[in-house]
C-alpha cells in the first residue's frame, strides 16, 4: 500500500492528483494521502512591497477554495488523508516533507502550471527527493 504526498502548489489546487489518488484508493493501492499546501511567504520580504493587502487576502481565499475542492474529491471517494500548510521554497519544502513522512510517491498536479514551471519543479524534485515523482498533466 502506497503513501502518497500531493503538493498543492497552484491556486487551482491539485484536482487531477486527487482524482488519481481516489482511483488508486478504489483499486486498493493507496493507504494514506497527505496534502501539502506549499505557500511562499508573501507577507515577508520584498514581495510584500509589490502586493497590496487585498491582493494577498484574495490569494489566500482562492488557494483555500482550491484546497477545499481537492479535499472534497478525496472525501467523496473515502480516501483517508490529512493536510498541512507549509511555507517555503516549493521544491525544497516538498522534498523535506516527503523525506519526513517517508512518502512512497510524490504526485504533482501540473495541469495548471506553465511549461517552464512544470519542468523546473520536476527537475528540482528529482534531485532533492528519493521518492518517485509522478507529474500529471
């Protein structure tokens, strides 16, 4: 039975990864799923100067809505999961969490990411983690 780690790195959530996890759970291949919402800290550093408080609040609400939709898919399928919100660089944070929880597979939903973002995250994860990385388009 696999332990999946699904990072939520885009404001559209990880819907495809959640659907794939639900399918694997129905096939009795998955024992648990961990959703990791990875956020870069917008309230700190130079980025705070370029984003208004309203824009940061809107970003949080959109991200929370995407996470809610992702959780709803897993709830409907009866998949046992838990989620955590972490702040930091995307690839490094995902790799550290995968090592900490001893995840068997990192399942990344890249359907909403651009070409360069997709390959940048994939290349960084391959170098930083021992777990296999599966990217869904």
